[in-house]
């Protein structure tokens, strides 16, 4: 099915020919400050339509 690797070639491989690469997070995690801001903004802050509905709903049911 699959061929076995040639161990002689693997042992002769020169790692010094490999290029160094810089790793960068494409989607870094949010900071603690950012998560606190999102908590204070409310669960639907990224959806203006839902945010306005939420405001209307809670403004009619004040204790």
C-alpha cells in the first residue's frame, strides 16, 4: 500500500538547509480588557437590531 521511508535518506538529511520562519497568530485571543468591554456592552452588542429590541423589551418591564 504505502511505501516505507528510506531511512538512509532521512539520516543524511541536512537540517541546516531549512529556512527559519516567523510564526504569527492569525486569530489571536482577545485581551482581558477586550473581554470586559464585551461583557459590559451586552450579549447582542454586535447586532444593532437585536440590541434595540432588547432595549425596548426591558424598558417596558421595569420593576
